[in-house]
């Protein structure tokens, strides 16, 4: 009688390895189990059905199993169906060369099937399992798994595999990294190898379980490509990223991994730290780092991202992921060889929708940045840099270098900085060729030498220039946030003719010169510490107590007191086509206040100085214009005096006290009846007096009268 086949059904199958009495009495003589035996020691098979057809040639084997107990992260494997059409069994050797298998739980909860083969050599304690043509969702997978006395290794090949299928394994080996993401997805293709070293078999025994990390990864070598990569982490988002990659991981110690990554042909969109980037497919990224999983520390050996002939960023240092802020010690080099190309490819996307939208830039830039938590050391170089920003700023041919750090405890001197330019335009104000030498350290910048900056045919002479609170923020209640600027100097004579023609103003006569007292500025407040003196229209304008709140905003507020001394009326009236007036005037604008650059309050007057010896003449047109301001018009044309072109006067003056949009007006003195006031008091022959009859005028009405006068006079000139 011969046995042709064997069928076996077992509810639960265990392989515990028991210690004998000798081993219990002498722990030193415990047997050294192989790793395969250690694995089998804790192997549990539930509802095993085995069928072995011995009579066939070759021998056939099939196994049906409800549950297979394996170490993490393979604990969810169940519903195993195993069929071997060619089984070779010898005393120390088992092999299957034609097999099929299906199992649930290997990838998500799907039933996965594959072709397979295996060999188990008991003499050398080696097990080899190969899987092919495994369907994983819409992807394909193939693998060869090998385990011997000291190590295991897996050869992998995958095509178009959804990341979600691999999630349970990646989460197990990279738990801290993956848990920080709110959402992650990708389609992955790969080929490569994973290896691991097994625990020392001499340290294992029947009384000691197989460690959960017996299958811990020692090395990973993979290459392939990723498509449709997307993730979300707080406000950081990636969409539809594509990249070719090479990934290597090596265990240095139990908790430290050496990682290297190379990523090429990157495309897709990324929003990271409020910076938006659209990759073009020509970017290259490499990184080498050691990662300490228990401490969540990345020792970045080298990080590089570049696009050939456009830019390269290289960085190294330490990153502490356990610290939410200031967990960085980095050294980074920025090298932008083509700022115009960098602007077109990246900056325009980054700045789109921001206050700096519209920036155009070209040239070259290099910078080195050392960061130790919140301390920075920066050195930068500019080569032939030109930029324009809307109509507010333009720079032509900027060259030089800037060195700066914010370490107040550092005793290391900061090298001198230097900048030069061919031209800078600030709101159309041209600043000519200049070289500045300065020093920056901690939160301050200080000009090292007095400097003349060409402006039209004159100069802006800077005695001192200091910037403070660079990168610092103080109590916003003091309105002292952001960078503070302090400056003093003078304006060396500039022809007002050139200024007015450049800005398309009415043609101004004379020259402008000024003394600029110590002046401070930050984003909230500009304040002049002393009196600002300007020589204009042959006289002097003195601005005192000047301060401007929110100077760069449309809702700025200005406060000042202004004195006018010995202003030449002929130069002034000629400029504004008011009608010619000869003589000198003085005046004051007290408690001047502007909101959104529009006057809301002041107490002002302008008048002929006492004992003025200059010639006092006034034209017909000037008389008519002054009359209209006082509430009368056309008086001269209705009298015989209309035949005279000019008249002599003794003195003139006009005052306005503005409050609540009403201008309370008066002149140099009141008339005898008290119902009117003198704007111009005549003198000589022919004599004429210009009287004002309205003591209160709506401010908008008064300014509209001035605009009417200006437009009418312009029409006369044409």
C-alpha cells in the first residue's frame, strides 16, 4: 500500500521551542537558535489546510490559511492561498519553482496575487522567496526576499504603485516624518534593494522573544520616478509634482540613518512658507544627511538645488525638528548667475499678488548666510545689478558687497561693506553715480565717510547716516517697529528749473539749497529733530517740528510749523502764472496738519515785511486774482484803472485759519467800517486797494478758486 496524497486540517499551529532540563539547570548552555528558528518559534498559523500530492511528479503542494502571525508591520496578513505545482523536498532542502499565492493585508485590505518561487536550505539556514507579476491597485510589483544566518535582503521592482498601498510600511519605518503631514499622496515607480542585519542569534533563546526590530532596515537603495505627488501640512501645499529620484539610506546606529537623495527633472507646483514656486522640469535637487530618529535631528551634510546657468543654493548644518522655532544651525550659499532668468522663472510667481509685484531685475548675486538659531551672519556680492519696481524705484548698475551679522555677543569685527551705482531713481528723483562705504553689525548700519550724491546739477551731502533695529521688533505701542533710519546733511544748490522740468511742474526759478537736521525715519514715523532750512524763491523756508505718521501710506498724517522769510514775489508769481508781483513777503504756517496729504488745519499768513525796501509793483492780472480770493472779481475791469498795466502798492497780505473745513480769512488790516479787509493796500499813483469781503470761506471753494485761477492763466499764456 502506498500513500498518494496527504490532506491536513489544523485549527491552530504553533512551533514553540522548549528548553530541556539540562538547559534550565545551566543557563550558560542554552542552544543558539538560528534566525529562521527564532521566527518559527513565534509563528502562529490559524485554520491551516494543507494538501500534499506525493503521487504526482513533480510533487504538488497547496496551503489554505486564515491568518499568518508575523512581526510588525506585517501583522495584518490573512487569507493566504498557496499553491506549488513543482515541489522538491530533500533531507535538508525544500524548493518550489512553480507557485502562485494570494493574500489579504499585504497592501491595504486588498487580496493580492502573484507568481512565486522559494527555496529553503536547512544546512546553511537560507530562505529565498521570489514574487512576480503582483497586482497592487493599478500598479505592478516584483520582489525577491532572502534571509540567512546574519542578514536579510529584498530586491524590489514597482511600477505605478499608489503610495496609499505602501503607507502602512512607510508609517512604521518613518513614523515621525509622515505623521507631520495632514495629507500625502503619490504614484511611485522604483527599483532597488533593501537590506537588514538580524539580531545576534547567540543572544536569543526560548525564553526571549524575537525582537520586533529583527527586520529593521539597514540599507535602502532605490531609484525611479514619482508622479502626482501632493501633500498638505498646515498651510504648505504641493500639487502634481513629478520627479526622477535616487534614494539611499544606511543605518549608522540603531537610531541614526545616513540618507542621500538626488531628484531631477522636477515639475509641478509648491507653496511652502508662503512662497509659491512652479517648477519647470529642469531643476535638480540633492541632499545628504544623517537623521537621528529618537531626537528628530537632521545633520544636513549637503543640500543643493539648482537650475543650470540660472541659480544654485547649497546648504549644510543641523535641523532640530523637535523645536518649532529657531531649530536651525545652517550655512547656506546662494549663487544666482542670471537674475533676469531667475525673476522670469521664479520671482514673478513668488511676488505675484504681493506688494512687490512688478519687480524687474537683472545681473548677478552671491550671498553666504550662516544661521545659528536666531543669529545670522551674512555676506553678499552684487554684480551689474539693475532693477525697477513700478515707478517707485529703479537702480542701474549696482555693484559691491554687504557684510552683516546680528550677534551682539560676537567680538569678531565685521568687514567693511561697499556699494556703488550708476543711477538710482526714487519716485523719479534721480541720484547720480555714487559710492558708499559703511559698516553693519548687530542691528545697526553706519556710514563710514561723508558722501556727496549727485542730484540734478547739485548734491545731496550726507554727514551721517545710521540704520538701527535691522531685523528687530520692539513694542508696537511705541510705533517703533521695523528699521529706523537717522540722517543729517545738506542739499547743495540745485537748479529749481531742472527739478520742475524733470517732474513736469510749473517752471520754478532760482536754486534750492537746504540744511537737513538730524532726521529719523521708520515705517510708522518720520521726525525731524531740528529745523529744516531751504533756500528757495530768493528767500528761506524753515520747517520746524516736522513729523509724518505712516509716511508710506495713503492715509499719512503730517504735522509741522513753517516760517517763510524774504520770499521773492516776482520769482514765486512768475512760477505759478498768478500775475506778476514785485516785492518780498514773509509768512507762517502754524500748527499745520495734513491727513492723507490734504490740509485739515493750520493758522497761516503771508505779508509784506516791515521796512521792506524792495520795489512794490503788481500787475492787473495779479490784482484780479487776489480779488477773487477775497470774494470779489472783475473790479478792475469795470473802472478806468483797467488802462494801467501795473500799479504800486504799499503792502499786501492774506491770512487763513483753517478748522473744520472752514477758512477764516483776513488781510493786513481791516477797513474803516470793519466790513472788509485789505489784501493789497495801494501806494503812489496810480493807486489801487484790493479788498476782501468774505471772512469765512469753505476750504474746497477756496482751493477750487485757486485751480480756476491757475487754469485761466495757463489759457492766457497759450
